[in-house]
């Protein structure tokens, strides 16, 4: 199981374009990924708006599954919306295997 953190960009808006609960449901539909559970904090911390715990063959596959799920939920033109997967930053929590950036709702 891999912990994929969801961050909103730009962080100061703190409201993601997609709902974490909707993203969790969509991840369970991605081939090779199984959603174990998700966590959505009451207050975002440094742009982090949730964590999805995903079972997959690797952390990379779990992260790519979350990216794929997020892209399927975005209704705006894909060339205007950037969803990215990156490795955890130094000093990130131990239970962080990747970070998916999603756009903010403006």
C-alpha cells in the first residue's frame, strides 16, 4: 500500500478543482490500483488536501493511477489543466510515496 498525497496548486487557494472523495472513487476504477482508504483533513496543511492509500505493484503505479483518475474527473480542456506526479520532498512524512498536484478551484 502506498500513500499518495494530494496537493492543490496554487496552495493559497486550498480548494481543489476536484473533490477528494470523488477522486478516491475514481482511483478504484483504475486497472492495477485498489483504493484502501483515504484521508481528508479538516484544514489543509501546506497545500496538502488529502491522502489516498492505494495498493498497486509499485509507488509509481499507484501515483500514475491517481493521476489517471484525476484526469478523468477534470472537465476543463486538458491543455489548460496541469496534473503532475512528483516524488516526496525531503522532510516529507514517512508515509508519503508520491505527491499528485491538482489545480485549485478559483
